[in-house]
C-alpha cells in the first residue's frame, strides 16, 4: 500500500465513527443492527450469512450488485436512493473525501 492510501485509511477510521453504532469490522466482528463489514469489497449485496437483510438489498444482490469501490461510493453517498427500501437508516456521506476515506478504510479489512 502506498503512503497516500495509508493516510486515507487513517482518515477513514475517523469517518467510520459514524458507522460503528451499527457495523463492526476487524477481529471478532459480529453482525449488529447492520452486517459486519469485513471483506465487503467483492461481496454480493445482501449475501452475508447470518444477517437478515431487507428484501430490497437481497433483490439487488440477486440482480448482480457486488460491492466495489464504485458501488459502495454510490450507496454510501445516498443509501435510500441507491437501494430504495434499504434498512440502513444512515442518510449518507456528503463529502467525496469522506467517501474516498471510508472505502480505503474498509479495504484494510478486505482480502
């Protein structure tokens, strides 16, 4: 990883504070109100075993939605616009810099 992406991931750790009431990452991460986010990059939407997703999220996964930098960015910017009827109550991250940072941070927990 480059120095710049390390800095971005560090900033992402701060942005993640907005997520951690509902989501866990890292060792021993469990599903809470929201699914744990380890290995989110490359995961089919609505497919994490042991978590009850909204029908809307499962349907998106069945349609072929996979979490990539681009799809996560679109979802995290406006969750209810990207997946209408999602269970996620979070309204979205407004700043591109926060989106870049949270994705860099989540990548540190993806293989």
